[in-house]
C-alpha cells in the first residue's frame, strides 16, 4: 500500500480545493516549547518546498524541515502521523 509522505500530503491539501489546507493543524517538534511540540494552523502555511515548508509569522516566514512534522490533522481526524521507529 502506498503512503503519502508529509510533503506530498501538504501539497495535495494545498492544491485540491476539496482538501482545504486552511482546516489543517500540523504538529511539529519545537525545542523549548511545552513538551517540545508546537501546532501550526494550516492558514499560516506558505510555500511548500522540496525540503522545507514555510510558516508565516507576522511579516516574516520560517522554514520548517519535513522531518520535524509529527502529525497532520484536519477537523480532529489524523491524516498523517510519523511512524514509530
């Protein structure tokens, strides 16, 4: 069975209107945050590059590498989750 990686899923959500990325929450590893986790709202996601996705913060953007993504959810449903190692 084929499983989309995090980048492929974010691209699919961004470019297919029925899969609205604005409804997505992406949980990432963020050192120093409570439990070393941070949740990003899909509305703040900008460009989706080959190695990073951009998150808009005020007038700037921050690049987040895909390997830091732990989970992608929409309306409380988990769409993608990092496989246990």
